[in-house]
């Protein structure tokens, strides 16, 4: 097995690459939601332990925007994990906007000093 994410065959019977082609043919950009944890917030497979293959799959699917959520993950590993995911996205050679959501899980509104904002701005586009 490749460990690649696969499109739900009932929702995407032609596969996700066909959906991306359809979206691009309309002049639009492809955005995909992933999760840094073991599962997405909705219970689908997460990227933890599969970050390299997931970033390569996003490039293969021709995504232009990645939103990485943080459900089912250890909050203390998120800053470094999101940074690594960004490096892996860049290594694919495909330009993608990268949206990091880990500050939402850190409780930063109560203590803004717990986030390294320079690091966040360096590693994430949004």
C-alpha cells in the first residue's frame, strides 16, 4: 500500500484528480482540508505520521491551498509539526498557500506570548 489518501469512491467516483481538473477547467483553485493529528476534526484520517506522503499527494492532486487543522494532535508538538509540514509542502515544488490553524488550539487569546509569531509568519501563509 502507498499510504496515500484516497478519495471516497461514492463522493468522488472518478477520483480526486478528476475533481481537481474540473475545478481548474473552471478557472478556479483547488483547496484541501487536512489535519496535523491522527484524524481530522470530522474523523477522517489525519496527516500525523504521513506528512511526507500527504504533501506529495496534495501536489499530485494539484492543490493550490492547504488548510491544516489541529484536531487529535498534541498541542506541544504543533509548532514544530506545522513547520515540518510546510517544509515538506515546499519540497514538492508545487506552489501552495499554507494555512496553519495551530494558534487556535494554543489558547493564545489568553496569553499572546505562547505563540512564536515570527516563526508562524515564516512558516505559514495564513
